[in-house]
């Protein structure tokens, strides 16, 4: 009898050890922020959010863009071989100015404005650093990205004027206006587009009811 009780005791103790250590699984961790291409469908979802203001969101450039230009200006001036002699000559100087602007991959920009024209959605994005805002104001120093409303999954790609002799093998794609100047546009691979950073979360709301039927009328 004692051995039976002792065996039962150890059995219950082992069961308590197994089931007593069992705990509920920890909640699934939240996913880190992700990046997705901005599309007209996502833009429409943003517009439906409470307190929607496009200027509050940060947009990310998918790939680097290089703008360059070469211009020539005259820097003509007179000179004298001797300060005591008024006779002299002139210098005809042609100054070649080369400008090169690089937009790095994955830099963050802010929306200047959104414009719709026919089937086109145009989004102007300002990428200049805060310390340079005075010299390069957002009113003129922006890049334009566009997508078609008829294609809700289209990317907002860089808007530029394609060159007549560009090819897939050439980095030089065409021209665009930045500030008050026209630049050649260079990028490698596909056309750069806008990305949006977001977090994906899932919430579950249980709405349970038990229907027990209608009670019969009683007198």
C-alpha cells in the first residue's frame, strides 16, 4: 500500500513538473520598419488616414542620380604690362564651368506638392540638406516623380526628358531642370523611384455573440 502511494506521489510530482513549467508562448515581435515602392494605391491609402498631410511623410530615393552640366562664359578684361604705362592689351578668356550634383542612394526627401494632370500624378520632392535651404530653396530645387492613375501599382519614377540618342548601355538618360538650370541626367540601371518607409502591424479584434433564440411568450 505504501509503495502504491509513493508511486502515485512521484507520478503527480512529475506531472506537476511538466505542466507547471508550461507557459504561454511570447507574443510575436513587431516587424522592423520596411520600405516599399510608393504607388497610386498606397497614396490613396495615405489620403484616407486621419490628419493626412503629405508633407509629414518621408520619401526615400531608390537609387543614386547624377546631374551634370557644362557651360561657357566670357571673362574678358584689360591688362597693362607696366602700371606707369597706360597702353596695354586685353585678355579674352572663355571660362568653362562644370557642375556636378549627386543624389545619393536611399536619401530622404520631403514632399513639396502633389499635382494631378489628366492621368498623371506628379509629386515634387525636396532633398536638399537643412543647412543649404537658404541657398537652394524648395520652391525651385526639387525633383519630380510621376505615376499613372490608371495603373494603381505603378511606381513614382523620376520625371525627365529622354535624350534622342540614349541607350540602355549608357548612363546618360536625358535632361531635367533643377533650380534654374538644365542638367544632363545620369543613373545606372532602371529609373530611380520613390520608396516609403512603413511598419506592418496586425491587430485582432474578436466580436463574439451567442444567439440563444427568442423566448416563447408566456402568460
